[in-house]
């Protein structure tokens, strides 16, 4: 019988390991939660997930357990998994915590940042600007790209902070805010100019104006909460 062509050519066939399957399932489910495909509060039944993602129960359980650790999924004893709920109260608490950490990390980053940090920050802003120019099209793919470049810009802002714990906590809080940022983007608030907000923070950071940069960053973080508070306010 003729051998597999890869083996016949002297190459080992590519094998997808269990770890790769878990990573792929985790990444796909996480994305579907963040963009709202899997709605807040949805019961994550294994039958539905197996059909949707084409992987087995053990792979799904491991992926969902990781998402529990990120607070994107909740685990109910004897009752399985659900997509974590979203609420204004939760986002308000998250916003307060993020401001405490991110503003202090930014303050230290501006103080300790060198020329290389400035160059990296300008580059991150430039890449972010390219996406912001096209955000009005409403393409879901652009939202993914915006989130990636927005994260890179904010991480670069605080990259020169010498405290690894401040940066670690910032990463957790920024990640937890992602679902709310995506809801905010979908709301398409014409009164908000996110690009101008980022540019103002950039200019203040490059000018080494610590107080102004920190104030602008706090206001920038607050504006997403203000937008969502208006959107979800009870109708009169």
C-alpha cells in the first residue's frame, strides 16, 4: 500500500496535539465571548459546544476552566458553565480599579522612560491611528485589529514603569475591560473622538507632563463607562 505522501517524502506528518486543541478551543471560545457571539449569561452546554467547535468534552472543559480563571466564564457546582454576565456595576468597579493602577503605572513610566520608550510609543500610536481611521466602517475584523493595537498602545504607555506588579495588575484589568470596550465600539457614539483622546495622552507623555498625562488617561478610561451608562440607562 502506498504510504502517506509526507512520510514518503521523508517528512513527519503534522500531528495536532491535545495541548494545541485546548489552545485553539480556548482562543475561539474567548473571542466569541468577547464579541458577543456567546451572549452574557448563556448556558455553555457541552453538546452545543462540541457541535459548534468540533472538539471533545475534555478539551472543552480545560478551555472553559481557563476562561473561568479570566472571569469570562462562571462555573456552577453540578450545573456546568455559563458565560459571565456583564453589568454597569461591574464595569464601574473595574473602571475604578483600572484607573488606580494604570494612572500610577503611567506616572512612573513617564518619569523613567528613555528615548527608546518614546520611539516605541510613537510607533504604537501610529499603528493604532491607521486602524482608528477606518473604524467607522463597522467591520468586525477592524474591531479585532483595533483591540490588538489599542492594547499595544496602552501597554507601551506604561512599559517603562519599573514595577512588574503594577504592570501585571494593569494587564489583568485591561483584559477584563475588553468585553465592555467592544460593546462601546459597537455603540458608535458620534460624540466621542477616541483618536483625539489617544493623541492628547501621547503628546502629554512625550512632553513629560506627568500631571496632564495622568489626568487625560483617567478621563479617557472614564469615558467608556460614561458612554455605556448612557446607553444602558433605564428608559423614561
